[in-house]
C-alpha cells in the first residue's frame, strides 16, 4: 500500500483549507512527521503498490522521496516560526497548498506510468501557484502568472513527448503497459526515431520545470517572490521532481542504446545553464534571486553529470541530494534575513555577523557548502563530475565547466561578504528563535555527515539508480 | 478514398484560420469552444473507440473542452469587463497569411513521417501540428493575457489530437486525469487573470515587465 504516502498529505491538505486561521501550523508539522515516518517505513519494507499499472517503487524515486520527506518535516518546523513572525493574510490557503504540494511531489516520486508522471508534475505546478502569490503584491502576481503560464506551456511539451513515446511503441509493434519500467525492459524494440523525438520534447518540457537555461526565466521570479519556506520547497525538491521525469526517460534511452544521443543533449543543456547562471549571478541585487540563480547552476551541473554517464552520473546523484539539503537551508535562512532587515535588496542588509550571529552561521555554512567546498557533499559530487569529464577526454568542456564554477563562486562570495560584513544603520527586527535556526543547522549537518559517511543501504540505492543510465565507477 | 475523420479535421483547420482572424475576445472564445467540441469527437470516427466507455469518455471530454473551459474564460472576461480587443503584435491579415502558410508547411512535414500503420487518415498529423504551432503563435503574437491562455488551450487540443492515434492503449482514467489537470490549470489562470485586472486595471502583458534581468 504505497499510495498512502501521498494520500495522507492530500487529505490533510484539503482539510487545512477549511480549518480556522492558526490550526494549520500544527497540522503542517504533524503531517510532516507522519510523512517522514511513512517514507522511512517504505524505505525499509519496500511494499508492493496497490495499483501496479500506475505506481512503482524505483531506486531513484526512493532517494527523492526520502529527501522530500526530511526536507518537508524540517521546513514545517521552520514554517511555524515564520508564520508567527510574518504577516500572511490567508494562512489557511498557504498551509493547504503546502500540503497539497507535498502530496503531488510524493506522487511524482512514486509514479511509474508515463502519463501519471505528467499528471503529477503538472499538479505540482498548480498546487504551488497559490504559494507564490501568498504576499498579494503586484510583483508576486507577475511571478505567479509567468510561473503558471511558462511551466504549463513547457509541461505541455512534455505531454507531447510522452505521446510520441507511445507512438514509438505503436510503430515498433510493442504491446506492453505504458510505464517506465516496462518500456525500459523492452526499449530495444521501440522505434528509435519517435523515441528520440519523444526524449527531446520531454527534456524541453520537464527541463522548463527543472530550470534549465534557456527555459529558466520563470525560476528567479518565482523563487524570489514566494515566502521563504515555499522557496525552499520549490528549490529543494520541486526541481528534483522535474529531474526525475528526465532521469526516467533517459533510462529508456540508455536501455535502447541511444544513451550517446540523450547524453550529449543533456550535457549541452547543462552547460548552457551553468554559463547562463554565471552571467546573471554577477549583477544580482537581491539575495533571493542570487540563490535562485545558484539553483539554475546546480541543476545545470546535475544535467551535465547525468549526460556524462559513468562516474559523472554518480556525482550528479550526490549533487542532487546535497543541493536539496543545502539550498533549502539557505532559502530558510534568507527568510530570517528578510524578516530581520525587511528588505529584499543586498543593499538593505549588512553586518549580519553582528546583528544575527546564529543566522550568519547558517548562511555562511550554506554558502560554503553550495560553492562546493569540503566538508559538504557538493564538493565530492562536482569532483566526480570533473574527473568524469577528463576521463572521457572532453577537455574544452571541462575548461568551460571549471571556469564557470569559479565565476559563480566569485560573484556569490562578493555578495555574501556584503551581506555579512558591510556597515549598515539597519537594526534587526527578528529574535533568533531556536525553531527558526535549528532546521537549517540540521540540514547542513545532514549534508556534512552524508559527505563523510554514506550508510550502506543509501549507497547501494544510489548505485542501483545510476547503473541504469550507464553510471557507476 | 477519403477517411471520414478527415471531414471533421478540415473543420479544425478552418477554426485555426478563424482564430487568427478574429480581433475580439468573445469571438475567439467561441472559435475555441467549437474547436474543443470537434477535437473531442475525433476518436469516435477513428473507429477503434466505439465501446460504451469510449463514447462516454468522448462526451465528458466534449463537455470539458467544448463547454466548461471556454465558459471559465468567458466568465473571467465578463467579470473583469476588460476591453475586448486581443491587442495583436502581428496584425490580423499577416496572421491569416501565416496560418495558411502554417497549414501548408504542416502538411508537407507530416508527409515525411510514415504513420500509415497507425492511422490511415491523411489530415490527422497535419491538423495536430497546425494546432500545436498555431497555439504557440497565439501565445507569442498577442499581448492580451486572455488570448495567451486561449493559445495554451489550442496547444493542448493539438496534443490531444496526436494522442487520439494511440487511444487504444491509454486507459480512459489516465486521459481523464490529464483533462482534469488542464481544466484546473485553466481555472487557476482565470483566477490570476482577475487578480491581474484588479491590480493593473488591464490584462495587457506589456504591464507585466517589472521582474526581469
């Protein structure tokens, strides 16, 4: 009975819409804890799904599910404090949408049928749209409009891609269920032309949602306008869900012997995103947009590593997990900064180290982690990808990759120094309560521990996931 | 011999030309409603879907695509009483010419693909490609936010048409899920449109330009 994992938040989400104003906060935490419990149970017991035609427990899905669950639980604790400190008018819509968002994302990780995957990913867009419009300003309205329109049109492309894959079944006279697992098993018989076309459309479609350049334009707006807990969810897990759609399609491509074709396209999109992020990150004036561009960079790195295969694919998986942990911690911390200074601009901040020392520690730790320094996991992931590029002999690509990472680090570091040490007249309006600090520390600590020691079952699941796309050592 | 479904599909092509030529929103919505009805009865004429469930599902699709979705948009423009022009970036005559060129190009392109093993209809693929590209054209060539939503719906209609070729396999429940997603998406867009109108007093997307690099 796998389906209960997404049915629980679906139910509580609907309930939350009808509860009075403050009842949503404990409900958020309780559902988060229950969801985490169910996910761990799922991880240990690996039960069979009730509707086998539509859902399945795949290794990459399990990994994402665990990350989603842990993140949501910690974010829900933070949200309780955040909602107390900030003034959000329609809180029941916010909490309800958060829970529905959790439910749809869980559904993405468990879906096996191609069309159910699409339905779930489109549903994440719809469930998260109200979150971006929480503050009811003109700018947030514009961000919501762009988000819904660009993502819906983009994801429509993925639907077309999914349909093209079913045509490849018809042309190749394959009669199996339209599920990722069944198609991977008989990928050789699918018609390669339609399959290739299907992959390209799916990559463009889900790539829009994942934030790959040049389809990333909605991402900085949506991430900066949404309230911080929602941005943390958007960046930490929503992007992973879209990546999962691409990953599973890439699995079919690799099984069909078209791994080179799909790999080179993934690498091209990945590198474009890294370069785009490097160009835009230098002139950012808002810190949440800065973090959003860093997400685009990391999604680019992940797509690049996935396309590379081999050791690079393993590195991409490591980056995926650690990016979620570190970036969501950074977005939560940016919520503290926003509440403390009351300004989105980097100019409006300063002396973070004096005014909010605990927040500073979380912010600086997150910055060190996301820029790829040890002892955080992104360092290991990026190192594996760079080794992978050199092994395959793409020296020019390696040069561009490393140079872009350096530029991004320089730009990011410059802004972080301004926020942390610039002199300012501003005073903080936020008391640093434990509930708004410890979730970030917990996330960073998890990343740190995981980079030094990976539990055996986790390691085997990662290896199991990446061998299907030609990854591994 | 002309496949019976080709008569219906020619109506789809006509609706594209009408939509490119219409300058007023209510007319555009009516064209889209007509297109939704026509597109949803196509599976019945392909011949492999004449079971009880197939007919029922076609009726449900027709209700949603032909009546509920257009009605949502119609309510949105009625409530906010927006001025009714679609505010073209590319003029109507040029749009019509582009539409004709598009149909020719789509027909040419679809001859390159050999799908005779799946369907014998000559117009199915050209009509789907035309709808897809025409939807994108409306998205880009009209500044009015409502016309953009209508462009998105037209794209969805095109994808549905491609999907009809394989509807033997797809379970109706899956297609129904897709349809619900589209419906919910359009409803959310309609809500955002009303909010845009209240905030900016217009739905001209030129006003939505503050967030950019």
